[in-house]
C-alpha cells in the first residue's frame, strides 16, 4: 500500500509540477486522438482481420495472391 | 481490384514518409539518453550542482523530443495492417516475436524508468535516480535492437522456412534471426549514428550559447562531454559502417553496385570519393556512368570483401550475368522464380485434389527453387535494379557528412583542451550549422538501406508489388497527405517548443 502511494505521488507530483510538460502532454493527447480515433478508425482497417474469419481463409487468400498469374 | 503501380508507389511513399519522420526523433533519443546518463554520472561522482543543472536541462530537451516523437512509429504498424497486409501475413511469425519483445520492453522500460528519471529527482536517492537514467538509455537502445533485427531479416532473410500451407515464413532458428550478421551490423551502425547525432545536437546548442556569450560555463562543460562522446562513437560508427558495407557486398550486391554507381564489375574496384552520375546511363550501354568523378583505387574491393584485389560485380554483371565470376543473370533467376511460383500453385492444386504424391513432388520443386521466388514476379530483368542516383547520392552524402563530423569533434576537443574554443567563432558557427547535416545524414542512411534494396520487401523472396494490399490507391493518397500535414505540424511544434526552451536557457529551465 505504501509503495502504491509512492508510485501514485511520483506521477501525481510529477505531472502537477510540470511546466513545458503540460504543453507536451496536450500535444501527445492531440496526436494520439488524431492517430487512433480518426486515422486508424477511418483509414486503417486491418485488412486480414476484417475481410476474413479464420487463419485458413487468410492463408488461402495469400496463396491465391502469390500464385494468381499461374 | 488489381495492384497498380500508383498504389505500390503511394504505399511505398507513405511508408517512407512515416519512417523518415519517425527517424527524426528516434536517433536523438538513442544518443541523448546516454549523454545525459554520462552527465548525471559526473554529478553523482562530483556532487557539483552545476552538473545537476546541466543534466536537467538536456533532460528537458530530451522530453520534448520524446513527447513529439512518441507513437509516430505506431503509424507504421497501421500501415502494415492496411497497406502491407500481404507482407504482414507472409512475415508474421518472424516479425511477431521481435516486435512483441520490443513492445513489452519499450512499455516497461519507458513507463517505469522514464517516470523515475523525469519525476524522481527528489523522490529517490541519487544513485537510484542515476540507475534509472542509465536504464532508460539502455532500454531505449534495446528497443531499437528488436526493430533492427526485424529490418535486418528483410534485408537478409535467415532462420525461417516458408510454409506452403499457411503461406507464412515460420521461424526455425530464433538465434539465427537475432544474430543475423546483417541485423547486428545494422543495429550497431544505426545506434552509433544516433549517438553522433545527439553529440551534434548538444554541440550545436552549446556552440550557440558560446557565440551569444551566455551560459558559458554550462555550454563549455556540455560541449566537452558531447565532443568526447561524439569522437568515440564516430569511430564506432565508421567501423560498423565498414561491417555493414561488407554485409551488403555479401548479401545485397546490387545495392552495393548502386551505392557506387558501378555498372561494369571489376577487380580492385575503387570507391568514388565524389562524382556526378550520367543521367542518360542505361544498363549495358557504352556510356560512362559518370560525367566526372574521383575515386580511391581498390577501396571498394577492400570495403566490400576485405580484399583489395576482390572482384566487385557491377549492375551489368548482376542483371545480365557474368559466367567468369559465376554470377547468374536476373533472367535466369526469373525462370527459377517462376518455377517456384508454379510449384506453389501445383502444390495448392494437388492438395485440393488429395494427390499426396504429386503434392510432395511439387513441394520438392518449390524447396529447390524458392530462394529466387521473388524473381518470379518481376516483369523484366531491369525490375531488379534500384534507383541508382538516389542510392548513390544518399550514400555519398552520408559518408561525407560522417567524415566531417569526426573532424568537427576532433577540432572542438582540441580547442577545448587548449581553452581557446570560445575565441574560435568560425568553429562554433560550424558547430551550430552542422546539426541539420547530422539529420540529413541520418535520413540518407535509411534511404541507402531501403531504396538500395528495391524492388524487394524481403530480399529475393517478395517484391514490393506483391507485398502491398489490394486497397484503393485514393485512400492511400489521402492518408499520405494527412500524414504529411500531421507530421509537419508536429515537427514545427517540436522546433518551436525546443527553440523556446533553448532561448530560456539552463538557468531559467
């Protein structure tokens, strides 16, 4: 319990006493929001996860791609 | 939807853009953490509060760089899943292990010891704090190790076997992947270049303070640590660069030929010290590859094969073949590659039909030919040639810049020891303006590594055209420009915050 409190106060005091850090954290939050909530969601689906249900289907698809001109 | 050249080009451009931006932030973190650890060690040894101020100041700039660069690498993970899904599936097992270790290591090291390093000055003992700082330095470098093992495998795939049932490369020998000579030399060369960049960063800012005649004691102390660290790591960088070139010669001879603009292979091949390429030059024509050049005889043979008389194959030899030196042509490799693709197709067909005998026969043919499988997808032999001009100029800018950094570190240390540095305004100015050159050299290094190995996503096994996903090129184009805007904004933010902190200086920090 004592060590948990120590860890908590390490982070809490660290964040509270930050000067430049606050601007940086705002930038980080903005960046992560754009990356995960906008870009990942809108533009970056995981093709193999979304288009296929099983690993067997994924394997078959890739084999098809690798041999389609033969 | 069919693969188009536009899709492949934009997928590559997007990945290159994110990788190059990501690499603006990473090398500084790799090196600056060690410089800070050295400065803090001096503080703990001497208990001189000035060293604590110095350490905390550079730690502040590290925090800015770290915060802005944080998660820029994650975008590459997005791209693997969306634009490079074929590739991700095919390499999954090989990439999975190193990247998972990297993720865990980065998370635990960075969340734990970074917090102690930044927030723990008054919370833990001096020695515990110093230990955390060193662990941050070591941890961030170990993170890079796993990424570069994955990259090294793409350049020289070892320790795996392609499974024709799952269509994946499966790891057979973890040690072979980890101790892949290409990965080891790449790791050492990359981190040492990061150390050099961090040294230039500290020198550049300290030199600016000295030119402005402010925070002089702080700047003089910082610059000596940085120049000493830079000198030692420059030597490491040059040595590991030599080993990297040796590995390229052994495993990626086309890249070496492109790096030197060498078309006709020769014994006692020279290194071009400087030169201008002939833009009209084509494979196997009579044009001189250079408008003008100055070369150091025998140096390329020595660099590539550690033998001044060794034969270094040129682009013509590698494309058209050279019987005397036992080099088979790309055309022949394409025939072997097509056999491998056909055998894979047959294996799939016979498996479906339940014809075990024919299936095993097809597998045997596949195993005998799969080392050139990637060539089976090339449309013409010239497709095996990377962009010679981009590779050549990037390589020569990197080497020239790296050589200059060594001279700069020596000059700064020399005049620092004579206590004359503050009077040498020309040298201080050179110190300030060399920093952008340091970043340019970093990016050039990656261009050599990645453009030079084209057309391969996995050397000889998978060309980039087969590695991309069947997605719309429009969406890749949109995200390319979104990234360009986002990253440029982040870069401007970093530079502005960084410049503000530099202008405030160590006393007001």
